[in-house]
């Protein structure tokens, strides 16, 4: 389970990490926005980027200016930023938690490699920074790290003093004239489906962070780079660092098996499967039957998914754009965290119902917590106080926290976590009180310890009779000898769990 945290490196102290591990069962923390990116602010020895190539005031954490540095604004003393990050890694490991960071293979910031933007030392990067040996007179060349438009200058959505000639292709489009909704603040890297110097430079970057003690990487937008590169990279890294994990942000369900079995990723985002299914159910236009369909589609890939209800790209569950009220999170949380053995990701503040309903600079009022601007999230300030004093959260926030701690406790319970799953929906479509579009039932456990879970996505309380078939008894090796039925009551937008 992976949360995103608040504040500077130093504010993530032992109390914070102990809270995450003890209350929420966290095994890994994904520290986002660590690697130095383009911002509009200046910090000791780190010049600002020009504002027209920065989104918001803070800038996108995926517009990397230096792959071998960390953001100075995350340190109490910007000049000691790397040592402060290394201290955070040691604290994390001392609490028995592993640390993940982002690997952004597809693009860098517009001013990557400019004077003052690269702090890399020769011993860190033997091949030199990306683009250092490029021939910009050609649009494409295998050995070039970037794509160029010879004879054409860059035209930005908001022109200013920034000048780029020849223009480079932006992160998500091949054009010298990117639009406002494009990733105009980034430059796309040039990969081939065969080995080039770009591959070697990116491998050196990942190895650098492995040597620092990073335990894994959430790999951004991997479908935008050749899979041959990712396969080569993962195999090469794991030869030296076999315990390091790679998580892929992917969206095409028909490529899931390819990225696991052929490319070698340890886990994949199940955004286009479980997340989209749950969101449609919560919003009222999808059927709970979709949970069974997604489970059957995944088959033996299920344990290799990374499940979530929130991340930085998606709208907050409690926002007006999605679930509207964090109290409605129980049923989808149960289905996402407890239905299978896949890991579950908690996004920072989700565990206390943060709504993301602030108009924050570049992103505006969109139900997301901005990644482009600095600012305090009031609920996170209260959570920080709660972590250190046991006080500060509102009654509603305590209620939501209890929902998450209960689910995390169940997920950590060996009788449940070690047991396989049996979907009961197929044999209960006509059972009294059971609505196959708004209810979802499954068994989890083994032998002496088997539990019945029933999720209610309806706005009304439910009372139903659940059939446990012979097939489930045999599959789970239950002590029962024949099929039986269980009467279950479950509140609206909630779930029930019963030993059977």
C-alpha cells in the first residue's frame, strides 16, 4: 500500500512513518516529485526556469531538469538536499518500509541541460547529459536523444522570452506548435526499438538511484516508449539489484499481459480495468457485474495489478466530480483492497477524505490536488497534527480514517490475505434481495477461516440471502459439507463481512 506524503524531507519523520505502517499497513511509500524539475522559483544555486515553459508556480514534477538531483524546495537546507533525501531513505528503511520514486522515461523539461540546470558530476553520468551529442540539423537520427524541427522555432501557447530554434518535439506531440493542453513544458525523448545511446543514459539514471537505496520505480507513461527498451532496462537493473521493483503506468488492457510476461514489470496500474469499473458503479451508470468481468479478464494477472481509488491524475473520490462524499468509499474500497491479493495504493489525504475542491493555480477547480502549484492542504495539516498529538482531525475525518484502518487491518489479516477469492455473484443473480447491478459478494479465506464479503453500492440499505455453492466449498476447502445460504444485512454504500 502506497501513500503520497506532505511537506519537506525532514517532515516525514519517524512518527509519520510509524503511523503509516501501524495504522494503514503501509509496506512501500511512493515519494512523488523527488527528482529536480522545472519551477519558477530560485533556490541556492538553482536558477528558475522561464515561466512560459513552467505550468503553474511550482511546475510539473514530470518536467525533469536534472535526473541526478532532487528538488531543493523539499529540503530544509537546499544546498544539503541530497543528503536530506538520503536521510529520509534511511528513516524509511529503519521502519521496515520500502521507498519508491518516479522514473520518467518519455520526456524532460524544455530547459533540460541548460546552464545551471544540470548538477550531475562526471562520476554519476559517464555519458554526459541527454542531448549533449545530438545533431539538431536533422529531425530524427538514431543517436539523437531528441526530435528536432530544423528551420522552425518553438511557438508556445503563451509566448514570452523563451526561445528555442530549432524547436524540439513536445512530450506528447510531434509539433513545433504545442497547444495549451499539450505537455508543452516538456521535450520528448527519442527512443528506437533497438539499442541506442539514449538507452544507456537512461540506464545510468536508474542505476544511480538504486545505488542511493531506492527500492523501486513507478514508471511514467511507459506506453509512450518502446517496450524493447523497458524490457532491456528492467533485465539489466535486476541483474545487479534483483529486489528492485518496477511499476508501470499503463492504460491499454489488451497489453497488460505483454507488459507483465514479456517486458518484465512487477506491477501495473489497473486504471482501465478495476478503477474505471468502480468509478462507473459509484457514479451510477455502471453495473457491479463489471467487477466480475474485469476479474475474469485479468485471470492470473490479478496479483500483479496495483489497485487504487485515487492518484494524482484522477479526481479525488470525495470531490464533487466523483463520489461526492468520502463516506461512500467503503464499498469500492472493499472491492479494491480486499477482493484480491493485488497491492492497494492510498493517495495522500485519501484516508481522511480530502476533497481536492480548491481552485489551485494552473489546474483550477477540477477535483484534483494540484501538482503544479505550492500550497497547504488544510486536511493534511490536521492529519499531521493528529499523527504527532492524537488530536486535530474533524469528526468526519476520523470516521473516514476508521474506514481505511479497518480495511487495512482486514487486508493484513493472514486468514484473509493468504486465502484465495471466490466470486459469488454468478450464483446469486436471482437470490432474494440481491441486486447484481448494485451488490457484489465474494468469499475470501481458507479452511477453518473463510469470510463472506458483501459490498452494497446502492443508496439504500440491503437485506439479502447469499447462496454458497458446492463449488466454493470445494475450492476453499471449507469444513462445510454441502451448499448453504447466509442472510446478510448491509448498509447503503458500505460492506458487511461475516465468518462462514
